[in-house]
């Protein structure tokens, strides 16, 4: 269990170093059907330690640790409630993905790894997801997908394990970055259905996710 | 008193590290009704020490320290004169906020924390605020607000204490950054009055300002 | 031989540091008519060591080393097969060159060193070059050129020796960067045929390639 | 004399660190009416030492040192020949200033320090200034000014002493950066003649140039 928490600490530090989360943003890993690990609301993301990780249940009640969970813990609890396949959730404030939502531009796969996200729906509210109702709305918008964007606010990725959610977060933002940049000089080429399918067949693998993790970690 | 000065030193170093101030720019903290601490004009912002902080009165007369105050001390003195609620003033040269003023684009809340600034007026002169008359004009443009932009020049934020002015500076620039970037690919969504109100209710807190400070400090 | 491998390690680390390759991307140096050195598929590019270099033949069979070559080794093998003059191949994922291909903008020489690339054709598929057929198509698109772009994917440069391929990679991306940036505010000036010729006469030299290498290495 | 050379070394390292010069670019300081110090052509700009400085006369003949001067020494010699007031010359490859020349956009004072450059003419050739004739043409384009841009190539600033030329280089590029960025979202406000005059009266001072130098040095 300590290993999961330690990896969560590392993920959040890497995401802070990469600028995918800022002074807020949070990540969680499922402990069991009814509880999960998450960094505390007050924790300094770029200097996180295992002491900043708390364990809470799906109602946000503190099971382990002394600090308070983030006010937006509902993002995590409501997804865990309806998605038994999900064991890791990341809530990011990534600049490029968010710029797309600010102007109503839809996320499009313009880069091989970006096809791994599938369709990326948008939650149509810029407000904090700090109530159960908002959390349910977010989980419903996500559906059985891998990522959801929050208008003018941020993004959420989920995975069967932490490295999967991490790699998807990296690909989401990298794809959004390329899409945004290309939009400034023209219309970016969108991968065809056949190409998207080929990329997913070829790229979806634990070893690629691990390599992506290692790459970002090497830049810390 | 030394503690206030030490925090002021840290604030200016963090702002220099973040690129919010460059070879000039200054910050002050009120000492009492008639005097305040401020970094000297010649000080190297990114390598500031407590020896670079001087104490001056509202006429710019040196009360403590050996170095000269910045020529634009009027920004601080004229605001302190008419705003007894203000205990900290920051004068920044932030790139994104300034780009908006260069083209006449109005600051709009496009990001949750950006709503905390309220209306942000613009001083319609690109010249240095190095006379009492210019300082009065700036203070008058600020009114009872939290921030004012200086056309093609920079920005000023104020706070009831230093961390508040610091966090507002960070949010001002972050919001301007997003607004500028989104303007390149479309029209950024502007928070509705209801959303702005909800954000202010939810976000205005000393703990968020402290977290913002800690986040920026961790990147130094 | 160890010297060639060591230089290859250094090249890939520099390219990773400069952001020209990311968690994937690879470089190779020819060993002889039938084999070459290349970094393994799983290697962490920014932290590469000589142990990450393997030797393979033109069919991708491992001759030396324990790790697997990258799936896209066909880029290298098919070029070595038809281009006896080529002794080094780099496959990059450079952002600016790729943005041009995403929008169909043709690479144009807009900067002195950028003329050294000559015409830069584009492979019209965003898919991974992970089969012999795709490798042949890539080598055929390259022809007798010095560089080829891969639509929405990346770039390949070749050289008579590693430092030449490295310098060409740097110039390709630097030229693409300038071209992209200038396109945002107007139409960049394209060097005339006479100017292109003068630049090539003047600039093509091992000493310039070495200086470029030294410059990038000094930034690591 | 060693002090002048040491300061020149420091200037070039700071300029390389700031990205104003890349693998080429050079700076010089006048020794007397007929000779000057300059970094050698092969020197690695970001890791320069005093051994990389050579002394040459206005014909490019080596007077002191072992390495060869840069091929573009004519930039320096032809300016020194006709401008006895100039004691320092910097040849930069700065990205923002160069982007303006690539698209034919004229340099405009859009920022207080940017007014200190005065009119900035453009040499209408992207080719290397590697002959006496080209050097004469450059010096003639500069006239009695403080800076000249080289189309799609770079910039030259001059000063009565090195820190002046350095500060002007920084202001030139900073102004060009702001002008370029503002052009992406509108028309940047250009300082009026009265405002330009006020800025020059107020800002032109050795102490500001020193502060600018100290600021950039602190970022190395």
C-alpha cells in the first residue's frame, strides 16, 4: 500500500514539474471498492511527500492521515463509484487542453498517442467540482471514456492503474498542444478513423505508458 | 518588523524568478500610516537581500537604510495615502497583462482565480509614474479596486497584506495569459456574473493565497 | 567502435535535452554495409548510456546487445540499404517541423543554415514506420535528399557522419521554428535561389557542424 | 586591458544564456583607433573563456591570440572605421527582432526602453557580412544610429562602452518581443514622439544600463 502512495506522490510531483498541475490539482489511487488515496488540499504539489497523502471514503470521510482532502474530492469519489474498472484518477489544470475548451474548439486526434484518448467530452461549467451533484455530473459526462475536459478549468484522466492515467494525461495535453499550435497557422490534419484504429492497436501498451512515465520523470 | 521586510524580500525574488518583474519593478509593505518598506531602485531583483529594503515616508524621504527608493515610489505612496485598507503594493512588469493593454484588449475573467481581481481599470499613459501627480492619477484610476494596469508598461496589485497582493498578482497574470492565448484561436469564454460571484465566494481565502505563494516559492 | 557508440549516446541525450526527441525517437550510426548501431526501443532517451545501444542488421536481427531495437528500425535499415553514402540517421519528433506538416505548409528556407537541407519532401502518412514496406516508402520519399518530414509525426535527417546528421536536424528545426513564427505575423521572406546557393557554398563545412554540436552540448 | 576582455567574455556568455546569440554571434570592444578585441569564430559562446578572445586590426589581421576571428569581423571593423564614438559592437541572432525583419514589419517603439534605440534601419540582405564591401554597406545602413537589423539574419548594436551596447541589445530584443506578441492579437500602441522624447530623457543613463546588465547576469 505504501508503494501505491509513493507512486502517487511521484506522479503528482512529475505533473507539477511538467506544469500539468499548478498550485491545486490532485491525483488519487483506489484502495478498495469504498476508499482511495489522494493528496491533501493544502499540500504543495511540487514538493509533495507521502505525509501529504490521505485516505478517504467515497463520502470524503477521512480514514487515514491528518490533513483535509481537496474540496473537489467529488471528482474522484463519483468516478470510482460508477467505474469499477478505474483505479486511478488525475485532475489536472493543463494549459493547452484548457485553451481548447475556452474557445469551444473540440479535441481532435492530431497525433498518434492522442488517438488513445478516444472521444473527449467537455463538462459545460467552469465552476469548481466541489459538491456531490457536480461530481455526479462530471462522472456522467465522462461516461465510459478515458478523459473529460472541464470548460475553462481543467481536465480529468482515468486509468486501470496510475501509469495508464498518467500517460493518458501526457498524451491529452501533448495532443492539445499540437492542435492549438497548428490552429494558428492553418487547419491541423485529423487522423482518419482507420489511422486512429491503427494507432490504438499499435500503441496501447503498458510498456509505452511506462516509457512515457520514465521520460517525464527524467525531466524532473 | 524584520519579518515583514524578510517576506518582502522573498516576494520580490519569487516575482523576479517568475518573470513578473524584470530589472525594475518593486514591492512595498506599509509600516504605519505615514511610512512603508520598499526595495531600492538600484537593487538586483533576482538576488535581493534585506539590505536592499529601505523605509521611506509618503513624501519619499528616507527614514531607514542607505540606498535610494525607486523613482516610481509615488505608485506606493499615493495609494497608501488614500487607501488605509491597503498594507502591501506590488508594481510588476508582467508580459501577458501588458500585452492586453498594448492592443486595447480589456481584461476579462476567463479563469476562476481571475475573477478575484474584479474590474481592472487601465491608466492611459505609458510613461513612468515618477511624479506625485502621476501617482495621484494612478491611485485615482485604481479607486477602491484591487489592481490597475498601466498601458504598455505594467501592473499594480494591492492587498490587505503582502500574500494577498502577491496572489492577486499571480492570478492577474495567469488570467491575462490564458485570455491572450485563447484570443489567438477564438473568443475566450468570459465567466458570467453568477459564475464570477460563485468563484469569489468560494475562492477568496487566506489559505488559497498562502497555497499560491507556496507553489510559486517551490518553483524558485 | 566504442567511440561511435559513445558519440551516438551523446547525440541522443543532446537531442532529448533540446526537445527534438521525446520519449521515443532514435538515432543510428552505420557499422558496415550490413549493420548499424541504434538505441533500444525501451531506452530512456534523456538518460541514455552505452548499454542502451544495440547492433542490428538490415533485417532488424540483433547482433550485439540484449535489448530490442525500436519498432521503427525500418527507417534506418531501408535508408542504409539504398544510400551507401549515409552513415548516420536520426529520427526526431521535433515540434516546429511537425507543425508545418500538420497544416500542409511546405518547408521553405527562411534562414541561412536552413538552406543546407535542400528540398525537404513529406511522407504522406502519419502512421508509425514499423514495417519494411513503410521503411521503403520513407527511403523512396527521401530519395537522395538530406531530410524528410513525416506528416503529423516527425522528421528524419541523414548524414555522411553523425555530426552532419545532427547539425542538419538542428538547422531543419530552427528553420521550421522561424518559418512557423513568422507565419503568424505575415509571409516570411524565402531565400532566393542565388542566396540559397551562396549560403550552401559558404556554410557547408565540418567545422560549422562541429560548432553547432558544441553549442547544443553546452546547453545540456 | 584584461578587464575589458574579461567583461567581453561575460557579455557573450550572458547573451548566449539569454538566447540572443546562438552557436555563432560575436562581440567586440575597441582597443584603440586601429584594433579591437573579439571572440574567435570557433569559440563556444556559452562556455567562453578569455583564451577565446583575440585582438585584430581593422583589416582582420591577428595581433594577439592564436585562434581565427569570425568571418564576419567586417561588421565590427567597418563600424569602428567610421564611428570613432563607438567602442563596443555586438552582433546578435535574436529571434524576435529577426522575425520582424522576416516579414517586413518595421521596428516600432512599443515599450519605454525600446525608445532608446531610435530609428532602427534594416540591411536588405540575408547573407553573411563576410566581405569588406558587405561590412561597409552595413556600417552605412547603421549611419549614426545605435542599432541595425539584418534581414532574416540578426542584429547589431553599438555603444560608447560595452554595457551600453549590451543594454541596447536587451531593449531591442525585448521591444521586438512585445511588438511581435501584440501583433498577434491586434495593433500595438506606438509611443508618440512626445512620449519617446520623455522616455529618452528619463531613461538614458549608465546606471540603468548597469542594472540591466546585473539583471541578465543574475539569470545566468
